[in-house]
């Protein structure tokens, strides 16, 4: 699950820069300049995915291919792992209680694993993905 979304940056008449995502229209924000707009865009993206998709049990939208020279915003790694667990649970029809049983954990642990604001351990997310028949793979790439 590669969660790096193309973002459109548009200067506004008031001097700010708007950032929006075609794949996640709920994620919309403005910043004082491009750098701030991109920083705020990541926050808006995480919030939209958590509140607009996870909270109402919708599938996480797949990122479209960016257009030539189009900027992208990646979901932070910990949040991406949480979204992967959530999406795998949806696809497999597994409840939080069932995943907790598979992990031999309390269901509160699974709620924390799915909470994008909670600082979960990566090894616990990896175990959850394995319990759902998935494998976590880390990708590191050079940025311009």
C-alpha cells in the first residue's frame, strides 16, 4: 500500500497557496507559501483519511499517478502502517475484537493501533499486518 498522493498547489489572490488532492477531496488547506502549504497538506491528508474514511469505514483511496512535474505528499510512515492495517481489516472482514484475539491482545490495543494520533510501535503494526495475511515493506527514497 503506497500512500503518496499527488497534490495540486494553486496561488490565491490573497497571496496564500491552496493545496488540494484529487484522490482525497476532503483534504484541502492553504498556507502562506508553497512550503507551508505542503506541510499543512500532509496534516490535512492524515485528518481526512482518519475522519473521512477510517471513522466511517470507507476504503482508503488509492493514489493516482502524478502528472509530470506534479508534487506529491506522502502519508507519514506510522500513519501509513495504521491505514494498511485498517484497509486489510476491511478487505478481510475482520473486526477489532477478532484482530485482538488473533494477536492475543486486549481490543483496546487494536483501537490504539488504528488511532492515527497514538504513537504505536511499528513492530505491533507489523504483527497486526501478519495476522491479516499481509507483509510490511519499508521503502526509502531520495527526495529532491
